[in-house]
C-alpha cells in the first residue's frame, strides 16, 4: 500500500455509451433475493416480462413472494443444473455466502455464462475469481442504489432507475463487457467503467468513510450525553441528517470494513490528517484558514448535483419513483404548483446507495412536504418519506 498522500484514482472513468446494439440474454439466474437481488429481479421483469428469471435463496419466504408475483419462473433453496444454461448469473447474496454459492456454481459455468455480482467492494472478489480460474467469466458490478431497509419485501422495480451502475473488469473479454454494459444500461441505469481498485478507493471515500464518521459521531454523542439524555433530546435537524446513514445494517458495514480494509484505512489516515490540520488552525485562531476551510467545503458541497444550502439545515424532502420519460418531472412540478406548493429543489438521484426513490424533491417547510406527499400519492406515485 502506498503512503497516505497517494491517490490510486487515475483519469480512467468512462460513462459508457448505451446506444450500441443490445443483445438481450435468453435466461438469467439471481443468487440472493434480498433488497438488491429482489430489485434487480423486479426491474428485469418490468422491462423484459418474457425473459426467464430463476433465483436461489435460503429464504423460502422471499422465493415464495417472487414466485407469487410472477417475477421469477423458478426458485431454488440451492444451486443445481438449472443454472447451467443462464446467460447471466448475478451474485446478490452477502459476501460471506458467495464462497459457498461459487463452489456450487463452478461445475455449471461455461463460455456461454457471464458471472457478475452486486457487491460494494470489488478488488477482493476479482482476486477470488482469479484464484478460482473464473476471471474470463466474471464482470464486477455495483449498483449505486439501496436503502437503509433490507429484504425482498423492500425491493422495488424502480430503485435502479437513473442510478449509476459501476462495472469492473479483470480478465473478461471486451465483447462480453460491452454486452453486459449495454444490458445494464437497458435497465435504466447509467453504467460507469472503473478498475477494481479505482472503485474501492472511490467508494471508500464517498460511502464507506462517511458511514464510519457518522457512526463515530453518534457514538461520541451517546457517550458524552448526560443521564437526562439532553443531547439526544435536542439532536434534531442537522445532527439527524448528517448521521442518518448510521442507521444502516451493522452486519453489512462490519463486512464492508473487512472486505475494503486497506482503502478504508488509507482514507481514515487521510481524514485524521485533515482533522488534525483543522484542529491546529482552530487552536491557533487562524481566522483566514478557518474561513477558507469552511468556504472550500461549502463550494464543493454546493457543486454536487443535489445540494442543500446553509450549515446543516433541517431538510424537508420526499423521494418518489419516476420512470425516465419526457415530461415526468414537469408533470410532478405542475401537480405541486397548481396546489400552491413551492419547491425548493428537485432532481434525479444518480447515486442512491442509501436513498429511496428516483426523484428527490425538497421543500421549505414540513407542512408543504406532508401536503405534497399526500397529493402525489393521490396521483398514484410511490412516495417515500423519512
């Protein structure tokens, strides 16, 4: 591992062209019908209702639900020869279960199969595929969409709409990658090509590190709070918003910290250096440096696609499912405007790793948010509130 100043990200980040000829697979297998696997199955079924989907999951309730809804054709508690003739097999189970599934899948993999995954750490699974001699069959995938909720019951057929879908490769033929990329784009996603290490470093910075910081801040306040829980009582607005992601699955983040350990440690070291530096400026009362610290952070934060103004304000927002079609946002804006509801900000969420819905709408106050949610539901939109 390089020193803490190193940045393994190069200039290679490709937003792929989905206009090329699409080759639709004839059969797809999904291993794991949790939130992501279930969303993938529901999305494929929505777009390709005649495409045969089969699934494997140890959760009989998830399989039963998917079969009852007609999302999958067959469901299995384990791997068998039914997966031998799949064009794509998606590994959507927890990482620690993949080893068992991979061992069972190995006899059924051939040149006609593209094996992929949906995990948030890529270097380790590519290394595992090299050890198993499966690199020519494997293409890594990471949909930047998800939720604090889990399970098939929380999967939706629109969670991936307009979400970035990172694709990583370390041995598969370019033609297979192009075919896979175009299929992913056809699901409404925005494919991005990155190397496994570029992916892991970037997600450590924008996803893994923030979760560690949010949890650290929550634990610090918990430990400092008094017997009357005064801090907890007044911890609303900004504190709640900046620490919301600490509500995510502890088991999942335990797993991520192990799988992406080196990149997380590198980013933690860099963050500790940055925190020490700003501590020094505050201690020395360096007003200009302190001002510059907050100004740079504000300017960069405000340059993000969806932004909120002010220092950690309370956020009055809703999320809703929206198909990517002409006039979709305008229709919603018209519904709200004709009912005298002012919109503070509106936009598509491309990175929805821990957000519900495709469209984020921000309002100026709580009553406007509540009224908007009611109106949109009356117009048959699926609305999520936090």
